[in-house]
């Protein structure tokens, strides 16, 4: 068998895979009809009427159907009301699923960070212990670097001693 003509197979990195998923998520926008990007941070707050009950919307639609004066010139009739409610009913679960997915991905990220951090803390504890031995004393600089990078976590901050009061600070009698 000749290996000269074989092309090496490379596995995509996590970054490449993540970028591909982000591209897929962005492409989903085109699949969602009536997709609207909020124009400001306050846009959601300005949609207070979205909280009215479906029963209320149905009653309003019935009133529009029974009284032409309520069509307001035909701008938003019974068909449009039903269309918007059908859209909301169908795509609400899509939003729920995407939010759940985002929560699960965030949890997966946190689990990965926890595993890496736990392993690093175990390594640090072992290195601290081994650095005290003469045969592995070369670990001491690494232990010091890790200690500095870890920062004040887990250690009680020592209270700074109050400076001695000067005669000017003492109450005059």
C-alpha cells in the first residue's frame, strides 16, 4: 500500500465547528417568516399588547367579522388577526427550543470550564506538594506562577492593620 497519494484527514477544530453552527443559526433567520430584528433595546418593552390573551384576540376578531366599522378601512381584518395568532402559536415553541438549546450550550461550556479548572486545581495542589521535595524542586517557579494567576481566591484577605492614630486625630480636651 502506498501512502504517498493519500490525503491526510483533518478533524475540524472546535472553533471551526462552532463557526459552522453559528452560520447555520444565522441562516435560520431566512427560514422564519415575519422575522423581525428589534430596532432598540427597548423594543420588547414597547410590545405590551403581546401579552393579551388569545381569547381576547378571538373576541376582537369576532367583533371585526360582525361589524365592518371595526376593520378600520380594511387595514387589519379577520384574516390578518388569525394569521398573526397562527404564526405566534406555531413559532412560540421554536423560540422556546432555541432558548433551551442556548441554556444547554451555556451549561456545556460551564461544564467544560469546570472540568479544565478542576484539573488545573488538582495539578496545582500536586505541584505545590512536590515542589517541597528536593528531587522535584524545579516545580517551585511553576507553583509560584500558578499561585499568582489564581489570585486571592480561597484565601481570607488579611485585614490591614489600622495605622496608629496621630496626636492630631485624638480628641482634644
